[in-house]
C-alpha cells in the first residue's frame, strides 16, 4: 500500500465521521434544503470531469469526458441555485432574527 | 513538492473545510442560506485551483469550456424555472446527472490507463465501485423523476419473480465487477455500466411515489459515495472529502426522513414486495359508498361561527397554487376572532419541509405553522379541521389497519375534530394509492372542486356570513 493511498483512506474514514456528526441534529423543516444542498456539494465531481477530459486520449474518451463535464456542471450549478431558491423563501420572515425552525 | 503545488493542495483543503462548514450551517434554520453560500465559495475555489493543474490538449480545453457553457445555463434555468411544487423531481434530476458524471469519470480514467498498461487493483476497485454506484444513482433518479412528474404510474410496480430477477441482476454485476478488476477489458466495462443502469431502474420501480423523497435522499448519498470513489481513482482529496461528506450525511438524512414517516428504511425499500394488490375491487366497493357533500356557503358559515379552525394543507393545495387563497381565507376568519392554525405533517407536500417552503412563499405567518407533535392534541378542541388537498397524512388506517401500506406512519389527528371538511377534486385516493375511511365518516363533509376555487368561494361565504 502506497503512502498516498494510506493518507487517502485516512481522509475518507475521517470524512465519514464528520459527515455523520455535522448533521446529527436537523429539524424536519430543513430536510429538503439540506438534501438539495448536499446534492450540490457532490457536484464537486466537476473537478474530476475536468481532470479526465483534459487528459483524455482519443475521441471516445473525449466524448465521454465532455458529457461528464456537462452533467457535472448541471449538478453543481443547478443544485446550488435550487437550494438557494428554497432557502430564499424563509429569508423575508424572520422578525428579530428568528429562523423558521425556531419554536414559537 | 513545489510551492505552487503546495499552495494548490492547501486551497483544496480550504474548499473541503468550506464544504463542512456549509453543511453544518445548512442544518440550522438560522444559517441555512449562508451555509449554501459558503459551500458555493468552496466549490468555486475547488474548480478554480484545478485549472492550473490541468495540462490539457487543445481539444480538451475546448470540450471543458463548451461543457461548462452548456451545463451552467441548463442548471440555472432548470433551478429557476421549476415550480416550487416540482422541487423534489428537480433535486432528483440534479442528483442523477451527478451520478452519471461520477460513473463516466471512472469509465474514462480506466479506458485511458488501459491504453498504456494493465491497471493496478487499487485503481480497478474504486473504478468498479464508482461505475456501479454512479450508474445506479443515474438510472434510479431517472425513474424517481418519472414517477414524481407522473410520467409513469406512481404506485409500486411489482411483478412475479421480481426479487429473484433483481437478485440475478445484482449477482451478475458482482461477477462482472470482479472480472473487470482482474482483466480491465473495455467490453466488460460497458456490460457493467449497462447492468448497473438496469439495476437502478429495477431498484426504484417497486417503490411507491409517497416514499420517493427517502429514495432520492438515498440516491443522493449514493452519488456522494461514487464521487468519493472517483477521488481514489484520480487521486483527488477534494473529491474524497466532498463525496464522503455527502455519502455519510446523506445516509443519516435518509434515516431521519424515514423516521419522520414512522417507517424503517427496509420497509420503504422492500415494503412493496409480496404486498396484496387490492386495486380495482376495493376501489369499486368504495365508489358505491355514500359521502356527505356540502356547498361552499354551508361550510363558509360553519367556519365563520367556529372558535378554532385547523387547516391541514397537502400537496393538492400546492398543485392548485392555492396557498394565497388559503391565507386570505385564514385572515378573514381571524378578523372574525376565529383562531386559525396550519397543521404541517412532516412529509406534507412531497418531501419533508416542502410544505413549509410553499406556505412561506405565500407569506403565511410563521407563528401559525404548527408541526405535527405540537398540534396533534389540539384537534380535540378544534371545531373544524379543514383538509385542503391532503389525504394520506390524515388517513386513520395508519393507526388502525396493520395491513395498510401506510400503517405506522404518524398522522395528524384531524379525525378528532368536531367536523372534518375535505376539499378534494374527486374521491380519488391519495399518493399512496389507498382508500381513506375518514372520507366516509359521518362527521366529514366533502367540498369537491379545485382547491383554489373552493377556497375563494369559502372566503366569499365567510364574508357574507
């Protein structure tokens, strides 16, 4: 096992714990925006799509890489935009800075 | 490592930290919108610092720029143009394309590497993982979209031998996956992709429309894991962190969602199998039973002279765009001294929190929105429960009939109100496709018609009363 792989596995395992920990308490009202927001975060696959398209050899790889870039861009741009649109709905109605999930 | 590369690595780390902070903020009401913006900043950094790392061919540059130029407007227009009611299928779509991209990244990398030498197992394993999971997520999200958009039947689609067929499919995928890791043959890769797409379809078909949010959340976690796998394939820590965060938090969120519906995840996934299909016969019997239909005038008067009215909004209200009409009726009633509250079921609409978004859009005061646990005891003292376009979330079968597909789901106690007014277009069953006894209860009055028209008529009747 190479040192690179070892450090990648460490990062992976730690990220699992962080992922669980970070949303352990979330009100029902935010389930949909949270799903949508995390959906946008996996749009980071755009980075991967760019890397493989840049190093692609031959028309098949070029074509598949291109499709990957398009799909990943839709994921990341659309994901963030739709999440923002959802959360925008809550914005205007927070007198005294109270959030929509705070008990009344 | 040169200083430039070190700087880039640190910026990737910063992006990963911003993803974590963003997610954290997204899970608290106060910081949610800021959380999304923080994640966007992280994403911009991650993409920007990737550019100097690329040593692209001329065609590579063109394809990347063109790809972003095509994808970005599609994403923006899709996100902006979609109706609030169609939000769940939009999220499914964005998730599915991400899964597709994740599968393709591994596919292309394997094709490229096999062009020069036989790939190591440490490459083959994550490639296989990302291809399978990504393709399942892509195809599964497609079916989820079709069901929610009502391009296909929303009810569970089952057939004889389904479990066996799915089992064979899964086994074939495992065999091909092992062969691919050993041989790295492009033909096997293609076969694996196709079978994984088929599995994605087969896996979502038997799941009912009402459970779709849970499935979308699960596929979201899948895509995250596929992206993390790609991170191992192209040795990108930011993909590993970003993907794993979504994979882990998405898994937890999936569990929280099924808990909110009072269901176990296993029940959501496999509940449809072996279920007795009681379609036409049961529905036919139901049609023949008498229901009490009222006029808008009668019900308006009833509302006007009530003390306490609880509105139970459902997806039908959202579809009819009746949020504004509901709010107007509520203000009229309040002016007369009637107490009005909205009872929000955790899965009202099509997703947890969906109804809150829709009512927020109509400027319903936040103080009037009550979560289920908060208001369920209040139905006993309510004069009228006004059920607008909801059905399954007030179906007493969830409490009383163990055979029902929604048995065990927590429901709103609308049946405990003195009078229940159901505003529906027809006697058609709700999204879960099951009959509702409450419609035939002697205390129930039906008001047939489009929710928006009916609410406007009710408001007129209240004014006149």
